[in-house]
């Protein structure tokens, strides 16, 4: 046995420990971000009562985060490619922790809105590095297991936010009311920064890239022009300028694509690597991710409003109602990548979309039958069915999108994945004004309000079910099976090889 082989094998335990510690750290950061997206919804009544925030300010506390997050994600991913993913991850986590402290100690609603926007912007530096670090740290044959774990974290983060927010709000720790929902990020953030410096390995794009400032300006302007009118539209009576802005956003996005093509030809450093869309799995997965983000944006906000304002439930009761959903998502996400996708391929994702739609239909029927008298245990069945469906989608979808992405574009690709998801979520939040509030007459007698909220909830769920059917159809464009499940993975020695010596591209792209 050669000395180099002996050295490699001696290094294996330490290498394995370091990368799994690194995985735990970046997944904790992803969990923290996902919780912060949903934790605020459950605390909205408490925030409004304690701070005197108007409905417009409450809307911006939720949507301001999503807007800043979506606007900065692609740039954050590219900055990680250029300056180092570990460096940007730590900068983003530091900023996110500071912004969380500012949210927790906000003296008035205006400061809270500004701090939430800052929090979204710093999350846009941190979150794209999560998938990039995973992509650069783990070989192809291990990513199925890793993305299975990631899917479980995504599911837990998305649905445990309301429960955690409910507990922290109900406990009223130190008389701080809703503020602990943000302050809880401080110890987690500090620990992540300290451990991240020690265990995360630095990685960059193999060739030098430049930040595309014009591209940053165009994509940010386009997203703001699309999402801002949707967010403010109902409050302002859907003014003409809002429709003009949304139409104008399409022109800006068209100009962005044209400029990116020119930038690629000029110096090869565009903000978005358009060649990624030639990879069938990436292009189809991005389309699914965008539309699925819309489902998440509509459902979770409407669900919270329905339970707390419509049914008059406490935050804790509403949060506990989501526990079956959380468990179902986590279990299904873990099984989907490791057990089901290798055997059944994209049929698993399509089954997930139809299963979620079926759960929504059951929920609609129960909401109609039981009205405002519905109990949490009666919601368990549709929530479990929906949770299973969501779990079958979230983990394998990420795996499918990134499986054939060239390594040097990992940051740009993961930034784009998160961007389109957040853009879809922001669009969903905007559409709540149409599919939920557009049905509710808030000027009826107080005794009639629960029935109005039930009707709005049912109408929104019909829309979400229709979108899931559309997702099912779009999924036919996904590859039947992810490439690593078809061709197998690399050997152990390749897995342990230094990343700096890795080839610039993963094996053959799907044409």
C-alpha cells in the first residue's frame, strides 16, 4: 500500500467529522431562516396589540423580509462564488444575528419594519451559501442522503416556526411579549459563527469572476416592480401605477436577460449563468420551485389568519394544530430521497403534488362542514396528507435541480433556486389580497366575521389546489430519474480528494 493511500485513509475520520459538522452548521442556519419566515405570522396579533402597528405595517413586517431576501439572493450567491462561500456565510450570519437583535429590541413599528428588511438582506448573503457549501463539500453519490436531511430541515423549519412562535408568545418571557421570537436567534447565531469559522472549509469558483453590478440593479428593480404593487395593491385600491409597474417588470426582466447574454460574451462573469437553463433538470426544477413558492406563500399566511382571526384561537392552539403537519413533512422528506426517488424517480414528486392537492380538498370539505366550530383534531387528517405531499416534493426537488449543475456555478445556481422560491412566496403573499381578503367583507356584524373568514379560507385553498395540479403537469419536464441515481457515484478516494483539485464540471450535463 502506498504512503499516499495510507495518509488518505488516516485522514478519513477527521475529514468526515469536519464536513458533517459543517453540514450541521449550515443546516442550522437554513432552519433559522425558514423559521423566521413563518414565526412572525403566528405573532401578528400580539405585535399589533403591543406595538400599535397598523395593518399596512403588519403587512410590511412580513413582506419586507421576503422582498429584501428575494432581491438579494442571486447577488449573495455570486458574491460567495467570487469571495468565498464560507466568508459570505459568516458575514451573512453575523448580519442576520445583529438584525434579529434590532427586531427584538425595536422601539416602534417603523424600526421593526426596517430591521426586518435588514434581516432579509443579510439572510440573502447567508442562505445561498448553504447549498453551495453542500455542493462543494459532498461528492455526487452522497448528496442524495444530504439532501434528504436538508429536506427534513426545510420541512421542520417551514412548519415549526408557528409552533415555536406560539410558545414564545404565550410564555411572555421576562414580560417581552412577542420579542423573544427574534431574540432566540442570538445564541444560535453566535454559536453558528464560532463553529462555522472552525469547521466549514472555504470554497470559491475555480476561475476568477466579477460582480455584475448592472445585472444586480436590473434584477433587483424587476423584482421590486413586480412584488411591491402586489403587496400594497389591496391597501391602496389597486391603483393604475401598480399595474403599470407590474407590466414594466417584464420589460426589465427582458432587458436583464439580454444584458446577461452580452455580459457572458464580453467577460464570462454574468450575474446569472444563463447556460444553466440548458440543463433540463435545472430549468424544469426552477419552474416547479417558483410555482411551489407561490403555494407556500398563500397557504401559510391564510392558514394563520383563518385560525387566529377567523376561529379566534390563541397562538398556542394554532401552533399546536400544525404539529401533525410538521411530523408528516419531516418523515416523508427523509424517505423520499433515500428510499423512494431512487426507485420511482420523478413520480415521487408528482405524487407529492397530487397528495397535497388531495389534502387541501379534504380541508375545504371539513371547513365547510364544521364551519367556525371546527376543532384541531378534525384538521389532523388533511394536515397529515398535505404534510406527506409536501415532504415528497421539497427534498428531491432540490436534489434534482442541483444534481447536474457545474461546480463553478454552484453559488449562482443555489442563489437562483432560493430567489425564485422567495419570489414565488412574495407573489403568494401578494395574492392573499385577492384570493383571501378579496372574498371577506370585514364590515359585517362581528357575529358574521368567522363565517367570512371560513369562506375566504376555502376560496384560497381552491386556488392553491389548482396551482398544485399545474405543478404536477410541469413536473413532466423533470428528468425521469436524477442522474446520480442512474449512473452511480464516485468512489471513496474521489470523495476525499481536496476540492481544489476537483474538475470544474460534474459529469456530463443532460442536454
